[in-house]
């Protein structure tokens, strides 16, 4: 079974051919396809995510790992639902850029999606999608994405809380031991 080696991948002929072909077709700008909606969506996503997580954890008396995981799952899912239209725009811009690369690379049987839609940028993608496909097009594929994001966010907050609880317990035990030693020395 071959082991993945990024150096060999980088030096491989296919990688260099693809890189050169992509650079010629799209320039440096092509490597950043979909960056605007990605940056714009991360601010409300993280704000909503942490605000909801904080609200849900404050509702509970205990700061247990389970409660943190449940709060994280709900906050991650809700925040992803809210920003999902921008995620769709980002993916469409990236797909447009990379599908043309696959179409131009010899030996690939890719469908050139850029013939179907050609977006000039983020705003154009939003307008064309809403006009030609309806507002529901922004939510296609949302369920698996929200499920993945909710699970990942829930696990992230659960493991954060577990680690935090373990470190606090170790710190508190060390402080208590130090206080006992100081009391016994008097």
C-alpha cells in the first residue's frame, strides 16, 4: 500500500502540469476563487455560533461535556443554516473555476460546468442563481452540510470542555495540595 508523500505529489509531473495549466487559464486570481463569500460568511457564522453556544450553556446549571456538546451541535447547525446561501455562492464560484481546469486537462472526462453558468463574481452569482433557479437553489445540499457541521461543532465544544475540565481539575488539585502543605507547615 503506497504511503502519501506530499513532496512526491508536489514534484510529480501531473501536479506540475495541472498547476501550470491552471495558472495559465486563470492566473493567480483563480487560486482564490470563492474567497469573498468565504470571508463574508465566516464573520456572521462564528458570531452566531459562539453567541448561541454561550446562550445555551448559560441555560444549564452544569458545565458538563454533554451539555457543551449539545449546545455546540445546535449552535453549529443553526449558524450553518443561516450562512448557507453564501456557502453555495462560494462553492459555485470555485466549481466554475475548477471545472474549467478539469475540462482542459488531458485524460479527464469532466463536464465543463462553466458553459452552463458563467459568473463574473459573487454578486453576479447571487443574481443569476436567484433569477434563473429561484431562491431555493441557495439551499440545495444543505442537509448533509448542516449535519456534518453540527456534529463537528458539537464534538469541538465537547472536547474543548473535556480538556478544560481536566486542566481545571489538575490545577485546582495542585492549588489545594499547595494550600494544605502551607497550612501543615504553620
